[in-house]
């Protein structure tokens, strides 16, 4: 496999979970988050997204580093690092708001929805940044 093929495959590997989440997350806008099974499903989707993004980010970072594109590898490593930190913060907040909702807090559902929107926005920004940087990652000969 040539270095350019490794770069292409690692970019695709990184874009797949981001694209899936970009398409799957808005479906939760159609349901109420005051239903505990729905909130658990949302939590599971965010948990899986952050884990897959971390793994694919590490794979992408290694592929770019092996291809000698260290600046891009650093950018991909920052996506993976963000996923690790965001997963801890986000899931903790999601659990706290779900517990507050179950305890009877009337504003907890609104805060759950805000978390949902924030997660979708973070993903969208990362997708657009990654897609926008593709021409710089694999320059033409």
C-alpha cells in the first residue's frame, strides 16, 4: 500500500463514524427525552460514537505519521484526543441530567436536549473541518 492510499483509507475510516453520527443523531430530535429508554439509547449512541472516533482517530494518526505527514497526524490526534475528553465530560453530564429528570427536575429535559444539540454541533464542526482539509492532506502531484 502506498502512502497516499494509507492517507485515503485513514481519512475514510475517520469520516465513516462522523458521517454516521451526522445522519443518526438528528433522529433523536423527533422523540421526547423524558422517556428513560430513549435517553439510554441516546447515551449509548454518544458513547459508541466517541469510542469509535477515538479508535479511528488513532488509526488515522498512525497512517498519516507513517506517510510522513506529521502536521496532519497531529491534527488527527487532536480529533482523537477531543473524543476521549468529550466522552468523559459528555457522558457524565448526560447521566447527571437524566438523574435530575428522574428526580423530578422540570428543566432537565431541556438541558438534555441542549447537550444533544451541542454534541451534534461538535460533530458537524469536526466533519466540515476534516472534509475541508482533505485537499491539504493529500496534495496533488
